[in-house]
């Protein structure tokens, strides 16, 4: 159930959600997160800061979604309507929107502050969210009325300029509730947010999730691509996926036979959904998952929904219907004369509701054409969508496409007139027309520009595309340019678009190609050739002008990530071989030039007890989780070691003694004197024993060691480098190895560090450590344990506790016995710390939790068992110091 339906404004609904779900996570984005209480507090601080500004819209200019959503609610909390600006759009388009909406306030992030100031009109207050102080004024905030404007979303317009579609507070709440009701959103859900916030479909995810108490998980498909999306969905344990079908298909194309068992709902919209998509859905989701085909418009966010499950009693065939309308909205199909069409008859789609957009901003002529009162329903209005549709015998609506000059390409509504206006403004273009083309599919998937150039004008598609990119967003740029001597015309002198559509949109004429100049360009050119079946490919060839589209772009991004270990964004700015190769090179250089990976880093610095220093396992990276940290209590600081050389800057330590000396040096910089509390994962026990012996020999106090499933015998260094890399990749796929090993530089470094540790283990001749040791061990290792091996190393008292059957279970803090025995070990170890300091031990140990704070099914921590806290995907291993705090803070409040 959605929460607080009686509220009449967005701001009130947020406040109610925050009161009910204060400590739950509201939004997650790239490791950063906000709880509901923090979101409400941030929104209130924003509202108080902008409240004194003159009346008017609040424009939002953000690259990151988390602060943008806080800004949305900040505007709503002080009864201001917001206007989202897409930071990925060219400035010329943004200036048109700003000029039309005349915002009184522009909110942005510090990185975009200069750009925001340049775009803002005179008298507009421009603020970076980072500069807004929390707290502040306690003046009561105004409450927006039911019919007050909530937002203004700009879409492609027939006049050559974008048009603003307004929406009220009441309508936003109505559609958010309708969306949440069909998807049965609840507080344990984790809902994806893939859309840019300037796309009105994002409202359903934002408001549907946050009014339901769910967690909103933000991902930028445009920036990060579809390639990493599957791993992200797994890592965040997303339960509700909202995407366009193109992204859905691209996601599953690289999935192989693996499913998404954590998904319980998939909502697809913006493009046609086919029977084959249902088959994909059923192959990759569990039986309890639902698929929703969703028809929407900026003027009405939920027009119809069609739900499909795994039950094959009624198998959909061909194109899926878009289903039925929610209560409070109805649809009709009408003939050209206005009469209602018969069942199955194709006609014009008309939507009737009291919750339609109040109209277009400063466009009364468009209002008159698109809206009218509904004589059959008091208080309702009609919206003439400009779409063709039919209603079948079961009452399900079938969407059949756009009429006139409006088309949909990959889920984005485009008015061809706006594209043609941008094309006409290009140098040397005499006349032109743009047509939506389809390459073997059932619906248009690219735009093709047909044009006549001036007699001596350049015929350069790449130059035209770049010129248009200064004015149009990327999704409106043509993917093909065809030069003609004259455009075909009808008998009445109009451009014959039907004849244009018959002209081949791709030219196979020979191209003069400047060959790639280095190995990187050659690899990118080879990717172009393989994906687009074109040869030869030169360094100045553009991916889209060679025939690339959204689907092949997803595949290109995936291949770039797999091969080079970097995500390359902004393909539309320069999609040539040379341009993409340059950005790959810069991304790799920036990664390699980043701050060196620390050998010792803090996971939790607060607390008065002697810190726990954890030594890594065989592959060099330590992992601890929020759940594990919760077992340690509030007063125990935690630090972790990772292997030297993982960043490729330094040579790995060649011996166990060298590792121990290195780690002791780093540890003593942070803590010059004891008592020292050492812990170790797996084979790290060998390093910990040498460290402890060296500390003891210098007169330092060393607490009993805490070892997590140490090895039962000396490991032979017989694994090949390829096997090591496969093992590391498997750990990375599980989220347990964060070094970017897809980059060959880091892959080589990771294998070299792991190889060095294995050789060091094999060559190590252990010396006795005669102080107490506590071990949490697996039954598997206890059964196979070689007493002579362990007893040669640990000659003092050993207390060993069985905490699982396998090695993986023994390193999983969710194993039932783990919490019980860890608690006992800590009590014994830290009692020694109290004696060493002649003080009573601090009350460190938190009660073992009987359940996670959030249900496992809705938490990113609910992952298969593995390293000590495989339930942490925000572990610090492999992260430079400059980025540690944000990532660890993000993890610690999961």
C-alpha cells in the first residue's frame, strides 16, 4: 500500500513517508545514499533557502540524480513548481527552456555552478546544493494547494522549439499511486531509476517508490551503458525494474543463462513490446515476477497497463496490448468524424480524466488543439493524443503509433519539425526533410535526413551532425544523411515523404578513409567493423553514420568496458573512431594517475577500544560488511590491510616477512603503541603471526589473535596466471574484488600481487607464535586440519569454534553460529585489552541481531555467501584514500 494518500501535495507526502520510514534508505546512487529522514531534512533546508526568492519556477540542473531528487522535494516543500534541465542537452536548447519558463531559482551542483549562472535569466537566484547549510530558518513552510503546479517538463515541439507540459500536485499524486498500485510497491522494494530526470517517466519511479517507503536505486544508462547494468541490478538487489524495451533487451542479451531472481516486477514503456520480450522475461525472472507493458505520455503519466506473468494460459502473440486504464482515467478510440470506433477498428486515441495536464506553458493554440472538456464526465477533460489505437474484444487497448510529424524513437517522443528546423539552420543546407526509418524492425528506430546542399557546399554528414548537436539532444540527432539534387514532391508541391522513405538511407558508395593511427584506434575500428559489418573503417568514421543505433551502441559500450575496463560516456559528442579512442585513453590515464591504493585504510575510525587491524586473504583485498560491523559494536575501530602492488605502482612484497614489516610500518604510523588487536582472513593468518611476534619482541602488548578460517596446510603455488585471473574475475563478479581488473594494467597488477602472495606462502618457513589465538573455522577445514602445520605456527593456546560447513560459510557473518562465537571471542580478547590498560573493558559488543535491519530480499547485502561479509559491495579494497570516506560511509549505514 502507498502511504499517506490523504496528503494533497508532494511535500506533505514526503514528510509523511519520512516520519514513517525515517531510518530506511530512500535513495542510493553510486555508493552515496540518503535515508528518508535525511532526504526530508535536506529538502526542508533547500525549501527554507529558496523561500524568500521571488515567485516563479525552480529550474534544476544536475548530472547526479540523488541531489536532483532532493532539489525536487525542496522545491515541493515550499510550494514551488520545478523545471528539470538535462545537463546532457546542449546549452542552446537549455536557454530556450529557461527563456520560456523564466525560473526564479536555479538549483544545481557545484561542478555545474558556472554553467548554471550562464544559463540563468537576470534576477534568477542560482544556488549549488553543497552551499546550502542544514537547519537554518524555522519559518513555517507553505503547503501547495491541490491544483497548484508541481512541475513543467519540456518535450519536442512542432514549432522547432521544445514545449512545456505542466502538471499539478494532485495529478502527480494520482499517477504515482496508480503506478505503485499496479506494481504493488511496498517499503521492502528496491526500485530502479534509469531515466534522466528530464524525462517525465522518471516521476513514476521517484514518487511511486518514495511515497511507498521503498528504496530508489539510481543508475545512469546514458553515462554508464547497459553493459554493467546487470551486475548493478544484482549488486543493489533491485526488485522493480523500469526500462524501455531496448534497454531490457540489451540487458538480457549479455546475461547468458543467468536470471534475475531478485526481480519481482519489470515495467516496460516507451516502445513496442513483443511476444519475444515476454519469452525473454520468462527465461530470466522467477515465477513470481510480473511484466507490465505501460503506455504513458507527459500529459498523462499512466494511460494504460497490461500485466503478464509466468502463467502461459493466455500466451500473448505478436505485439502486446498496452492493456487497461487505471480507475479515474478512461480511453476511447474515435474515427476522424469524432464518432467512437467499433471494437477492433483503428482510430484516434483519446484520453479522458480529471487528472490530465492543465496544458502547455504559454501555448494556448496547442491547448486548444489537444484538450477539451469531456461532456460525458463532469470535471473531466479530454486529451487528443495524436496516436492511433484500437480496442480489442477483451477491452484491452492496442497502441499503433503516432500520427503526423511526431514519432517515437527508442522511447523518446520526437517532433520531426524540430529536427528539421535544426537541420535547416546548418550551413549550406538549401532544403531538407527528416523521416523516421526502420531497419528490419516493426517500428522506427532511427532518423534519416534527406537534404539538398548548396552548389559548392560541403556534403559532410559528420559536420552536419555535430552542428545539430549544438541545438538538439542526442536522441533527436539523425543517424543518416542522404544528399539529393532535389527533394521529391507531390502534385500539390509538398515534400513527398512516402517517396523519401523509399530512397536508401545508407550509402554504400566508396568512402575516403584515414586509417587508424595507433593500436587503440585500430581496436576501436575493429569493434566498429564487427558490430556494423563495415570495412574498411577509418579513424574519422562516425559510429552512428556507419549505421549504429541504440542497440549496437549498448554492445559497443559493453565491449569497450570488457576490453579496456573503462566506461566511456557521451558517445554522441564525438562518435568517431578517433574520438572514442581518445576518451578511452583519457579514462585509463585518469584511472592510473589516481591516488595510489593505500596498504592500510580505515573502515571505522570512531571508538575508544584498541582498533582491530584485519589482514587480507590470498587475493589481497579484505572485505568487511555493515552486518559484520554491527556485530563488533559501536566502540571498536576497524582498519584493514590490502596487498602492496594492486595498483601497479609498486612491486608486490615477495615474502611473508616483507609483508609483515610493510604492514607493521603502516600500522605504527596510525597507532604508535599497543595494545594491538590483529585479525586475519584465511592465509592472512601467516602474516598476522609474524606481525604479532615482531610486536611482542619489541615489548608491545598484543591481544590474542582472531583468525577467520586459516588454511589447514601450506598451499602449493601451482595455479597458472590465467587461473588466478579467472578466480579474481569471479570474485569481482560477486562484488568481492573492487580493483578495476577489466583494465589490462590492473589485471596484470592483481595477478602479480596474488602470485607473489602464493609464492610467499609456499616459501615461508613459519616460526612459532606462543600467545593465545581464537579461530572461527569451517567444519571442512577442521576435519582436514593438519595439526603439525598449525601447531608449528601457533604454539600457545588455541580455541577453535565451528561457524559453518564450508570455507565460504565460515566467512559469512550471516551464518547463525558466526555471531554467537564472534561475540564470545571478542569478549575474551577485549577483556585482555582492559587488563593491559588497567581499565575495565568498554561495552563494545552489540547484541547479535536476530534479523537484518532491512529484509534480505530488499537489501543489497542479500548476496550469496563469500568473504567475510560478502554482503558488502561497498568494501574499501582498491579504493584510493580520496574516495574512501564517501564509499565507506555509504556502506556503514546500509
